[in-house]
C-alpha cells in the first residue's frame, strides 16, 4: 500500500468523545496523525457521576465537529480514510450507539468499511503509541473507572485473563472515596493531589485479597473502611450532628484530610503493585504495561518504578494524555487488529454494541 492504511477512530463508551486518525504502514506500529477529545466531566459533575442519557446526547453534539477537527489537524479529507474503527463495547449502551451509529453512517455514505473495537483492547495497546513502546509478550494491568484486570498479552488479539476485581474497580475506589471527602467526580486525580501532603501510614486501611493466593482484586470493603474513618474524624471534630453532613469532611484540618487521602491511595496502590508483581512472577514475564485512567497516578508509577528497578523488570505506560479514554487508542487497536489479520473491517453496516463484553479470549 503506497500511503498505508488510514484509520479513523471513534470512542464514545462513557463520558469522553474521542476522535483520532492513525496511519498503518506495512507491519510497523501505526503512527498517530491527530487526535481530539471532548470531556463531559464538567457536565456530569453537578450530578456526582455520569448521567447516561446526558452522555449520549453530548456525544451526538461533539462527534462530527471533532471528526472535522482531526481531519483538519492531519490535513486529510474524509474521502482519504480507509477504515472507520469505533468502540463497540463495553460501556454505556446509549453512548456506544452514538459512536457506532456515526461510524456506520459515515462508512455507508463514503463506501468505507467499519470495524468495532473492544474499549479495553484500546487501553492495553495504547502504550504502542508512546516514545518507548513495549514488545510482546507482556502482562497488562488495566485500571480504569470501570475495570481492574490483569491480562497476559502474547500478541494482538491473544489475551488471557489472569485476575480481575470481584466488585469495585480501582478507579471506582478512588472515585467513591473522593466523593466521601467532598472532592467531586471523578475524584481520583483530586484525591491524589490532596494525598501529596498527607501521611500514607496515618490510618490502617484494609488491603483486600492481598494474600488470597490468586490475582483477583476487591475494593468495595476499602471504600466502606474509608467511610467509617471519615465519619469518625468528622464526629470527633464537629460532634455527632455532623456525621452525615457531606461538607463536614472538608472542614477538617487540611492535614487530617490529606492523611486519609494518602492512606486511601496507599492501600489501593499497594494492592495493585503487589498483584502486578505476582502476575509477572507467575507468568515468568519481565514486561508490565499499565493502562487506563488510574495509570496516571503518580504514587502507582513511583512504586512500580522502584519495584521494577530492584527486580530488573520494565514498566510501560501510554503517553500521559492517552491514559484516560481517547480516540487514538481505538484507531490504533483497529489498525493493529487489521495488520495482525485477526479482524476484518466490514461493509454491511448492521452494527450492534456490547455494553458488557469480556476481553478474555485468546
Ligand atoms: O480509563 P478511564 O479514563 O475511564 C474508564 O474507562 O473508566 O479512567 C477513569 C478513572 C477514574 O476513576 C479516575 O478517577 C481515575 O481513572 N483517575 C485517577 C487519576 N487520574 C484518573 N485515579 C487515581 N489517580 C489519578 N491521578
Ligand atoms: Zn477507559
């Protein structure tokens, strides 16, 4: 192919509309030409979480202007696009339908093939767009707002689930704890900022399933322990009347707030680091890929960095801006699947979406 394969990627599984263009030349890792993103975080903040119906409506508003934006940035025209990749799942049904519907409508109008992509496959391949890409095989730690999984990755499309959360995801543990602390939604990054001045050993919080002997996670109990501790602190500072006041935690001395935030972050990170190291040890692999929004956490990065230096392991991350949801990872995953010959784009445009879609096939 003279100019390689130009793939347009559309991500709309949750609260970010992401568009991107990648070019795949031969078997080389596809190059990112341009990407554009609109985050709905501000819109959902007033409700303390993602409102699915609002998310779908906003994706409808954003998807075409963002498509024009990436085409302009890459100096391409829609007619030059060879394949349109879109997130087929998992995610919010209505939100997914917007991306899938637009992808298939553009495909039908332009007579271009389309390809549905797994959102988590996008996350786990996203470090291939970084300056320091990994090579196969590796262990992937997928840590997002909805998922916490350890996977063995032997190649594109060759994934084996090693362990996953049996209840809340790591991002959910960050978000729910942050909400208890009055830090808004999604609060993972805000909790981490507050934690910077705190003492991570100030409160003894549970590390669920740490010694379970398998690679599964559980974070629901941690959230409850954080809630109990936060209430205890509020009552001892402002009296029993403040127990259920959501704003009371924010009136505690900043150092106390920071101590609980740091202890919470330490508990989550501790489990993620130790289970990742166990997965590497059990699989005999030396490379770890960390992907998904929680991969942006600096304490997690620091601890994985220290542990890997001591053990001669390598840790790979997506570029910082591609840690959270984006269109680049969807365009990339689509392009890599086509290159690997493990998927074929189609032109029947009879799309569906898969809100619940396990990524454990091999
Ligand atoms: O991958 P992502 O953008 O969306 C999903 O597919 O869910 O991940 C979002 C999650 C949220 O739970 C958010 O609080 C968390 O990633 N997150 C963080 C940080 N930045 C984002 N958690 C901890 N520390 C951070 N710096
Ligand atoms: Zn995601």
